[in-house]
């Protein structure tokens, strides 16, 4: 069918076939990483009493957001996880902003987030996520690679080796950047509180 349309001068059948293949590739990649993304969403949302997004909803909403991304299905698994991390970060920030909009500041203090994997926070509140997002935006202006690394590790759940491969740098560079970014973010979050 696609070949007949192509020969007759119509490329719409070929374009549809190509789009279907890209969508199938994205579906396959999502299926392969679903449980991992859900586990990650659970750890990011753990213990937030004001959470409006369950891990399943967060992953599904991220999928909807990513489904419209051009070329997302033709990426590597690591890059796909990076895109998923960005989508989940955006969804979490949007949800926190919606919750905070009705409170207009409230009396909740901004808590400091620990970036040590062995000391992950018991809760990640909306205010903490908003403070982290603002700090990450500022870090992205100063050190874009460090901001991408933090996002990949915190929201994407990537380990040192995966992050190094994704960003095309050595593991030693990621470890140095991780220490520097943690120190910078800790300082920025203290200033915010």
C-alpha cells in the first residue's frame, strides 16, 4: 500500500507508515522502562502528604507528554530515561504550582533536600520541589551540564555510569560535577529558606 502510494506520487501512505513505526518504537521503549520509571516516580513522590499525582499517574502523564515528542522513540534507552525524567520533573512542578496557587505562600517552610543516595529524603513536598526547580533553573544558567546531571540522577534515577554515558563524559567528571552541584544547590536552597 505504502509503496503504491509512493509510486503514484503520494507520500502520505509512506509518512503514515513511518509515523506508525516511530510510535511503535516509542511504545516498545516505554514498555521496557515502565517499571523502572514507576519505581523512580514512587521514590520521588514518597511520603508527600499533599501529593496529587500517584506514581502510576505520574508515569502515565509523562508518557502522554512524551508521546508527542518528535523522535523520542528512536532514541537510546538512556536518552529516553532522560526525556522521561524531564517530563516527570515538569509534571511535578506543575502540580506543586497548582497546589501552591491556592495557598499563595502559606506558612510551610522550604526544607533542604539531601542529594546523597544513602540519605534520600523521606518526603519531597511541593514546596521542596519548587525550590529545587528554581535552584536547578539557576544552576542551568551557570553550569548546564551539572543541571542536566542532577535532573538525570534525581528525577531520572540514573547512576553515575549511566549519567556519564548520557552526557558523554567520564565517571570521574560526573563525580566531581555531582559534588559541586550538591554543594551549590544546598547553598541555593538554604538562601531560599
